[in-house]
C-alpha cells in the first residue's frame, strides 16, 4: 500500500505514527487451504485513528468522477485504492477485514470533548485474502493501455454451452426407401450456443441517484438487442451480430468502510450464437464479413445459413433484432 509506512519487526506499538503500520506475524499469520476455500490471513497493528483509512486501502474503494474531457463524455470509475494483493500469493486480494482494539496498558484513553464514551490508542486489523475470479487493475494501468477498458477489470465471466434445436421447414425424405418417403413430421436441426454471464463488481453508485443502477441508460438500450460492434474484445472478441443481451440484474451492496455511497454488482447475461463466417461484408469493419449469428436463419432448401430482412434486401431491409453497442454497458450514466 503506497500511502503507508511499514514498521519492521522489533519496534513497539508506541513507535507507531499516523500512516504507519506493523504486522503481527508471530502466532497470528494463517493459511487455509481447501476446495473453493483458500484463504490467507494477516494481522496488522495501526493507530486507532487510522483504522478507517487503513481498511479502505486494504479492501479498496472507488467513486464516480467526471471525465476530464467533460460532457457529453460519461463519468468514470475512479478506484482511489484497489484491493491489496498478498505479497506472496499472486491474484489473492484482501476481501474483508475486522478491526478491534489492541490491548496494551495505554489502550483506553479519554476522548474529549466526548467523554461519554472511550476511545482507543491502537487497532488490530485482521485482513483476509482470497483468490478473485477477475482482474484487478488500477486507473493508471487502464489509462496506459489503449486496448483496455472498464470491462477488463472487476468483471467476472462464466460460461455455459448449450445445444439448441429448431424445426426444419419444407419436406425431408428418407433416402433408403423406394421411392423416397416423406417424413411424417419435420425433423429438428441442432446447433450450438453459449450463455455468457458477466458480472461487473463493485460499481460505485451515482451520488445523486444511489438507488438506481449506475448504468441504467445503457441497460435500457441493450436488452433484447444484438451487438453492432465486436464485443468483449480482450476476452472473447465476439463478432458483430453474435451477442444478444438477455437480462441484467443490478444488486446494490452496502457501503464498504465509513462511506455514504452504495456499490452495485451488475450481472449481465448474453446469448452467443456464432455458426461461422458469411459472405456478407461487415459495414463497420473493412475487409471483414458478418458471422452467422442472431440475424441469420437456416435455409433448408439451399442448405445454408442466410440473412433475413423484412424485404429481402441486406442493406435496406429491417433485420430481426435492433442493434446497439453492448460494450457501453460498462459506461456510467451522466
């Protein structure tokens, strides 16, 4: 933690100053192993008056700030402090901490002018580190890489592959009968799809609208629509027309440490359908072609996937789904 000064072993608690800390390693450090239950515990000693700031920097905290370019650019997520990473265990970050007074002969002191309750001199902070299923990056790391966006940090991904079926249109016939006999009912053709569930964690609320999802505008124009641009470029790179937004579940979370703002965990579900590359040029990517995605239907008479529109015109016809930039779900409302 860059804002804090480490006091090496051998020093006494009385030598602690503001923004300094020591670690109680002897008989207190713990490592726990097991399926889905790996955890590492460190115990720190700080001044009691530093406890809120110290815990904030341990578990991380964020806020919304205006974009430097100003309107109409949306606000940005400013991670003032990202969760602290374990010094020996990569990808293990502090997820929670407990604070209690540290007993010494000088632990309880008067608290004028509020003498109706005591305060304490030292605080013992027990910090728990766990493996997180998503990347943690600072604002500086995101801004330094033009290929990174808010989607590339604090976003957990889960995948579920499916096989779906639709009924073939027209008549199908048995080959081994003479003459070929028509099937009693149309058969089904199966194809693969995938559900991609993406959860954007710890999204700070809009301070003026704390009980409203911070990306509500993007949610409203994304549900039931297909991606017009490549989606999740760094972890999937799904071509245009292959991602359908199915649902969004935004759950408010209580404040972290000494804050007045809520956070949101925003779970978004997408249906991925990609059955290969067509011969239709992609109007937004020169030299590339549309994929057989949600705007295509199987044409049994010609044994192929084909684009469908209301008038049969690929350029001027209305397609099945409206399109939008689904990447904007990771943008905050003004």
